[in-house]
C-alpha cells in the first residue's frame, strides 16, 4: 500500500511537471512566431 502510494505520488509529481513544461514550451514557440525577425535577439 505504501509503496503504491509513493510510486503514484512520484508519477503524478513528475508527470504534472512535465505537462507544465511542455505547455510552456509550446506557448513560447507559438508566441515567438509572432515576433518580427528584426526583433528577435535570440537569432
């Protein structure tokens, strides 16, 4: 019982973190496409 709880907690924690990171990267890339090329300091 305890082992199952610990494993599920880790899965939810890391899965949730990965989902948030994926959403932020997706949103950042979408917003970056809207910036004109001359205003992109990262290129």
